[in-house]
C-alpha cells in the first residue's frame, strides 16, 4: 500500500498496487501514471530488461567479432571534436541585452518519517518527496546580467555541482543540473541562445562524467573494470545505483530537463545491458518532437547527437532520424509563433537562421563522418525538395568531405543560384563552397566556370566586411588553379571594394590571409612582383605593426625560396620597397630582438643580389642600400663586407689589361668603406672593418688607402671602453681588445713603412697606444701585448718574410736587411723586454701574484726559445732564468713544461741548432730541483 503523502503542491493520492500490475509494461511517459496513483519508479523498474546471462560457450570468433565492432565504434582523430567549436560559438553569438537566471533550488528541510508506514512504502515516499524537491522550493532570480556576468554565474553553478558531488550531496547536484537544463527553454534573448547552450551543456557534461565515474569506481573490486567491459562484468551494487539514477531522472516532470539529463548520463547504459543505448537513442529522439520551439529542439537534437557520437558513433540511424526530424521542423520557422517572437525581439529572419548553424553543422558533421559518397547525393536531393533551403545547403557543404563536394561543385553552384537571397545570403554559401574547393580540386574543365560564377556573386556584395570574408576564401582557389592574370584581377577587385572609406582598416586579418595564400602558391618573385596590383595591395596595410608583419612574411618566403642570385630590376625595386618599410619602422622604442630580426631579413636579401661582372652596378646598389638602411647597423656591416668582397673579386677578374680601371674601382670601394665605418656605433665592428678594409686595399695595391684604414684603427683604440655589453650582460672588453691587437700585428708584417713617417711607424704607434691605454687594475694585458710584439719584430728582422702579398714590396724589400733597420728592431725589442722584466719584478713583490708571474715568465721564455738567438749567452741566460722563475712557485703546468722540453730537444737535433742542447741541459737540471 502507498499511503497519502502531502507535498507543497498538494496531496498525492495513493492506490492499491497488486503484483500483477507491477509487471505490466511501462507507459510512454512514466510520469503520466502519477495521476492515477501508480509509482513511476516501480513501473520503470518493472519495465527494465534483465541483463542476459553470460554464455560459457562463447567462441573465440565471438570475441574477435566484438573486438572488430569496438574498433568500428571508435571515433578517430579525423573527427573534429565539440571542444574545438566551443570557443568559436561563444565569440560569435554575443549580445548586449541584459540576461537573467531563474533557479528553483528546492528545500533542504528534512522530513520526519511516519512510524506507521512499512519500510517499502517509506522508501517510496522518501524518494518521491526528494524528487518533488528537485522542482519545487525557493525561487532565486538573477536579473540584469551582462553576458560575462551570465557566463560567470553558470561557471559558479558548475563549481557548485562539483562541490556538492564531492561532499556526497548527490540530490543537490541533480537539482543544479535540472534547474540549469530548464534555462535552455528560455529564448528571451534569442541571439545569445547558442552561447547559452554551450555554457549549460558544460554543466551537463560534468554531471554525466561524475555519475559515470562514480558507478565505474563501484566496479573496481575485486579488480578494475576493463575499458571494453560488458554489463556482465558489472556487479549488482553498481547496477542498482545506475538504475536508481535513471529512476530519478525519469520522474522529472518537465520534458526538456528530463531529456537533457538523461542524455547526459546516456553512457551509463553500458552498466545495465548492451541494448540500452541503441534503445534509448530512438526513444529520446522521438521525445524531442514534443518541444515546441524549433530552435530549442534543434539544439536538443545537437546535444543528443553529440553524446551519441561519444558512446555509439556507429548508430547512424539515430543521427539520421534527428536530422530528418529537424528538416521537418523548418516549416515552423515561418509559423506565427516564431514570427511573433522575432518581431518582439527585433530580429531579422537571416540573423535568426544563423542561430541554427552550430546545431545543424554539428548534426551534419556527425552524419557525414566517414559516410559514403552517395549520402551526399541524398542530402542534396533533400535540399532540393525543401526548395534549396540555404541554411541547410550551407551546412551540407561544410559537413561532407571536400573531395565529395568538389566533384559536385557545379551542381552546388546551380543549387546556390536557386536559393532565396532573403533567407540566407548567397555569398555565405559560396564561402562554404570555396572552403571545400581550397582543400580538394574540382574537375579541371569546370574550374574557370566555377570561379566566374562564384565571383559574380562575391563582387556584388555591398558590405566590405562580408565581401572580404568571402573573397579571402576564393583567393586560395584562384591561386591554386590559375596564373598571375586571374590573381591580379582578384587583387584589383579587392582594392576596389576595400579602399572606399578606408574599409581595409577593419579587415587586416583577412587581407593578411590573402597575402599568405598568394605567397604559398607564387614563390617565383619575378612573377609575383610583375602583378600590377600586388604592391598597391600592400599599400592598404596602413597600420605600422601590420604593415611590418606583412613585409616580414614576404621577406621570409623570399629568403626561403629564392635559391638563385638575382639582378631582376622588378624584384630589386619591390624588395627594396619592402625592406625599406621594415627599416623605417625601427625607432627608439623598437625591441632589440625585432631590430635583429629585421636586419637579418634585409641582410638575406642583400646577399641574394648579384650583377655578375657589372661591378659598378653592384657598387651602386650598395650605395643605395646604405642610404636606405642607415639605421640598422648589422645591415651596414654586411654592406661593407659585400663591398670588400666586390673589390677582391674585381681584382681577380679584371687584373691585367684593365689594371687602371680596376685600381679606380677598388679606390671607390675603399672610399665607400672609409665613409661608412665611422657611422657604426660598435667600436669593435669599426676596428674589425678598418683592419679588413685595410687588408683588402693592400691586396689591391692601394697602399695609401691601406695606410689610412690602419691608422684609423690605431687612432680609435684609446676609445675602447673597459666593459661592453654582450647578449645583454656587461663583460670586460680586455679579451676582445687583445684578440684584435694580435690580429692587427699579424697584418702589420706585410705592410710597408710610409716613406715620410719613419721606421715601423705603425708598430710604434700601436705600442704607444698600448702604453697609454687605461687597462684594468691588476691586469697583465699590456705586458702580454709586449710579449706578442716580439715574434712580429723577430719576423720583421728576417731576410725573407714568412708570408707576403704579391706585387707589394714589404719592409724586407724596402730595407733589404739594412743594419740601421735591424738596429731599430733590436732597440725596440730591448725596450719591450725591459718593460716585461720590470713587470715581473713588480709581481714578485706580491705573494698573491706568484701565479701570474709564473705564467708571464713562461710565456716570455717560449717566445725567446722560438724566436730568439740563444747562441747569445746573455739571451740564453735570460731564458734559463725565466724558466726557473716560472717553476719557482710551482705555478707552471707539468704537461706544458714537458711538451716545451720535448720541443727544444727536437729543435736541438736540427742543423745549426745544436746550441740548444746546452740550454736544454741547464733547463733539465733546474727541473729536477
């Protein structure tokens, strides 16, 4: 017996229920029996099919077939998931209208049990009262919410759902889900409905996962449930819990929340029996027919298809039935109820139709997934029967594989032409068709006709934004299948539409996309820049940051794909224009990384320019580039390198009969470098280029120019700072300066003295600079320069230098071993050695400097052994003293000492070097002590 039960909505009358009635079949709507007193949960339980027993005679073939079916059921990576569409829908369907949330969260008051009732009736009454609470209780209404406030409130409900579940308040969690589902019946702000659907179905998805995971966890004993489990693997407790959830949901009075919540836990049917999902999907599909609002019904079908694809993608019949029911509901759009709603909200029919797009697109994507080609033919026929409904045709075009659509492109164009322009703009249909044709090729014989028909519609679009959205899609089709003439025509048309009222300022992303697509298919820049409208098209990018980004993208493609050197004036003029745009964007606020990036791209272009043997034209190009790119120092450095290479190449190619012309040209190159180098801010770049340019001038017999470069280098050495910035960090410049001085001294060996400036004027000038330079405290750098100078002076005293420059008379020729010249070298060597020895004495007075003293003494010892005449007893004794000093405090590495002794021993075996044996013996005796 079920006793009378009072609720806040009134009395629930009981009735007698016999055992026979409990076995009767359940009604279509389990709640309809509530009016005559029957317990709907008992009816639902009675109608629940018993799971079949597992047969012990299951064959290996059955297991293999099940495995194959499981593989067919899986959705592959080629299926675009709902999560990728979520953000697009939220961004597209927005509103400035105020929104509201009306929630009825029920009462939390406990109910005292009736001691006179039986345990069974008490359980039934408690369950029914809990279910009443799901839909009754305190009203909570939030008004005047902005779109962001609305989204935040829904997210708060989502968190509340998780918290209620975590605290084992399962009924409260279900209340939240039911009340949120009810919000989907509200279309008072119809433009926002697709976004509302996305937000609320997030809560439904969360609820579905929580219920499924809960039941799954109940099956973990004695071992975890496998992924490919069947209902036979589920224990009775888990099944009872699962059934209980379906009972609760079946007792929800309102159709829409009952549909949504049952769909959310559709996957849980796996715990009950194998046929649960195939039987439930058609039932829920049929129930959606009871929803009066066509928009609400469309999105309900979309959600059912979404969960259906997750749990049973192979059940195509359910997907098809939802789609065909949706087509049948289209006639409601022209009905009085919908038209009155649109009039009240001041929404035009085309705008209203776009609200259906996400739902229809999703349903068709599910249907078209791995569908055979004939299905597209069937869909096209259905579109024709509906009078070529533009909304439907648009979704069909986007849903099916591009290869299928491309093969029927002409048929689609015919259908689009027959569509009603008022309901859904044709340019949107051509845009969808263009997306497919950008991914798959239509028959070659139809391509020109397709382009002409499409562009007839596109070019007539009045709205610049709508026009560029569609034109940008068809640019790829044009570039893919046609030559520059057609692409140039498209560009001219875009310029014509986007220039009035500076409409291009609102379409930079689409215009950038046009550039990217052109660069993808036109990588021959002689063809690209021969398009008359390409550079005018670039002029539409008026915003500095966008213009630079576009120029950068062009430069990157040029450097990546231009494999041959070029002197094409069309390419050079266009690229200079593009590079100048990048250069002119540089200012005091530009980040160093951006400067470096732009400079590298421009340098890449400069390296690709070659006029062959027309050296004068090449130099003229460098002069123009210097004036154009004067603010980017790395570019100027590259230009100087280029000019120096040009001078060397000129000397190699034009040597002989054209010697006068060659000399004049080389002097012009030297003048270019001499003028450009002082404009560089990096002093080490200036030093390096002065040295390089001097060597180039010397190799080309331009002695006065070489002297000028080398003297300029010496003159700026005092300006070298003691610290420089390297990769954003301050570092001592000493090591860089020493490296340069060593390279500079190596070049001085072949430089002849100037007849008016005295003997070794460059060497003396360098050493004077070293003497006067302010070195770091406690630094041995100056003395190390003196040590490095000794090998140079020793080489200069030889009768034949170890290297020379052809046709350049070095000091060996100028002085011819003149005793006065050799005397000057000896005096300079004595002075330097005296300075070094004084420094060694100074270091010896400080116990903390013994290691520095050892290293410096060993260095000077090596120079004397390698370059000095140790037959001179005085010099030999100095060498021995230096050896002893270097080993006095154990500061010399044993390996270096051993290698040095081996070298001396080897040298002593050479002719005229036997005197080294005596020195070696003295060193050996010292080393033992």
